[in-house]
C-alpha cells in the first residue's frame, strides 16, 4: 500500500478508470451479441448505437484506435451478412 498521499489518490483514480473501461468493453460485447440476433431495421439501429459506443470508448481511451476500427469493421460485416 502506498504511503504517499498523491499515490493513494492515483490508486483511487486508476480503479475508477479501470471500472469505466471494463464497463465500456463489457457493454460492447453485449451489444455485439444483440446485433447478431437482431433482424431488419432493428439490426441497423443496433449497429448505429454500437458504432457510437465504440467511437466514444476509443475517444476516452478505453479502446485503442485500431481496436475500435476493427470492431466497427466487424459491425459492417455482420450487417452485410444480414442483408444478403
């Protein structure tokens, strides 16, 4: 355990950041499952929401930019598979 006051603050801040990042990643995984099960217009709406969340997570640093791009590409592949 840290003895320095600033380090104690940093530990608390890191824990909050870790929880936030985990929440983003978990929600994205859940939305992917919902997207794969969705049909028609519902799938398009879910895809749009999922892409927004991925962009938000990347801008906040919860996801690396390349990871976000890969996930958005996966969303488009899933949508293309549903339309054909």
